[in-house]
């Protein structure tokens, strides 16, 4: 799963960016570790779960609920990210981080002890709630604990934790899964969360003369968040039925609830999105729509470990690392493209979705069958296609974020940048819900087995290639002069 990103509000005339050495020197280094540890824990968990899920369903069942592990996790993360602003105002930086870590640890313990899939899904929901708060706080606290000159470095460091997770998560999950002890992949998160809580308790202590913040507490667009979460759950619920009528009803209900969230937000006093963000005809609306569509395309990764293990006999470790190639492609693409400006950036915004579409179509050929290829060559081509799907998002991602700031209405830059997280999470959640519906309807459960997995893989990758294709069409509107 790709990184959850946002952009802190910046001063009107920001100072020159400080060096990396300044960020890691003295107390700044410990503060950086206190902030990045939470998002690293959240990110590593994402890749651990993706890797161990095939082993989980073999042990406790629930293949028809497979995608719900991601759907509920991300829906809960949306709620957690929205609540983080209020939690930070009420409990302060230290209290908010420790509370989020405690909730995350509780969810991890529930997953580790799950005797059945419903129990596992409840644990994943609690994990997502804590993880959403941790991810949001990691960015929100940058402007609180660091001077402005360190903000760009701190943002890059927090985002870079997803690259570390790409290396660590599949290794941890794959080793435990291959040893037949997938539960320990969750248990081992508890001591890590405890160590992180101790670090936060020491480094984020309030100043002796600190006073509680005066004035009204920040308001939360609760109705819009509720409607978005319900729209995802409606689509996911449709995937549980074998009848096309009920599957269609779930999709229609989900779209209606999503549209209702947009209408409510346009008229609300406390808005979720900036002015003009819900108008598809506007460049800002096209940017947000592109963010959601690109994230929908990447949610195919949740089924990749299952397909590779079922259809090609890959070990959990190998399947996990191949899946992580998508996140690696995202991170690498972002790093390589971040220095482009002007027409070069515009070309990347147009090329990225095209690369993502082509990569998903290649996966539709490679994943269901090995095409008579040598196993090593097949693994290499799968890895390249997965990296291409991630890079299709990554090469344009920094420039989408910059356009959010430049296109935002006057005085709404903070709201516009914060909304990126919500839109990104919603794209992940709705993508996971639709992925479950498509896979189940295409035969993953009935007839199941190899034949069902082959059919599900074809339909999943081909249908999800439409999402970045639509983003490619929107890119023309975004880059139009």
C-alpha cells in the first residue's frame, strides 16, 4: 500500500531549507525519531498484513472477507485521521501520540489472538483507527516541534519511512508466515509500540510553563466523514452476495452516499474540501479526482500475494517482496521526479497514469499464467510490472501535491493540503471494497481454487486499469495552460 501523504502549511516567505545534519543533530534527532517511529510502525504493519493474509485465511478461513481486511483498516484510518486534530488539541502532542499507540497496540493484540475472520476484522478496524491518528500526527506535529527551516527535511523523512517499510514489512511477515507462525507477526508489534510510547513520553514532554490552548476546539466535518465511510462499506457489503442484483445495489448505494458527502460538504460550515474541489470541471477538482483514481488502481496489491502463492507456488517471503515492488516504484518515482518543474512536470503528470494503466494490463497477462516463461524471468517481469504500477503514481505525485497548494483558493491552503490525506485514504478504501467485489464475482470463492484465482486476477487487473486511464484523461485538464 502506498504512502499516506500531506503537506504542512508553510509560511508566506519560508527560510532556506536546513541541512539533513541539522535535522539529526542533538535533540532534533530524537524528536525526529519520536515522530517517524509512529508512521514507520503503521507502514510496516501495512506490508506485514499484506504478506501474511494468505496464511491467515488458510488457518482461520474467511477468503470471501479477504479484501475487508484492507477496507475496514483504511475506513478506520479515515476516521482516525479526522479525529487527530481534535485529539491533538485536547491531549497535546505527547498525550495524542501515546493514545494512538495504545489503540494501535490493542488492535494488534486482537489480530494476533483472532480465532476467526470476524475477530480479525474487528482487530484490523481498531488498528486502522490508531494507525490513522499516528499517520496524521506525524505530519501535523512537524510544524509544532521543528523550526520552519527543518520542515521540508522532516516531511521527506516521514514519507521515507514507507520506503523502509517496503524493506522490513515483507521480511517480517514472510518469515513468520513461512515458519507457520503468522500470529507472531502481530505480537511483535506490541514491544515496538511500547518502546515508541516511551520515546514519545520523554521527548514530547510539554514545557514547564506550557498552558492549555485557549479558545474553541477545532471542529470536525463529522457528517461528511460518516457518509464517506458508509459509502465504502456499502460497496464492500455488495461483494458478500453472489447475486449480481445485490452487488449492483451495493455499488449504486456507495456512489449515492459518496455524492451525498460532496453535496453536504458544499453547504457545510465546517468543510472537508476547499472551495472548487468538488467541481470536476475545475483544475483543483481534477487534481483531487486524480489522487483518488490513482490510489484505486494501486489497491490491486492486496490480492497479489494470494495470487502468486496460489497460482505460481511462490513462498510468502517472495510474494511479499514482489508485492512491495509497487510501493518501491512509488517511492523511487517520487524521488526521481521531484526536481522537475514547468513543462517537465506537466509531462510526468500526463505520463504517470499511462504507465500505471499499461503496467496493470501487463499484470493481467503475467499473474493468471506464467506464459511458459522460466520461473526466474516470470518473477522479474512481475516485479517490473508491479514497480511500474507504483511508479505510475509516484512520478506525478509531488507535482499533484504542489498543484493542490497553487490552485487552492486564497486562505484555504491548509484545508486543501490536509484534504489530500482524506481523499487518498478514501481512494484506497473504495478501491479495496471494489477489488473484493470484482474478485469474488469473478470466481475467487466459487469455483475457487486455481481456476477461480485465474479468473479473478484477469478481471481485477483489467477492470482496475480503467482507474489510471481516467486519471490520464484528467491530467490534460490539470496541465492545460
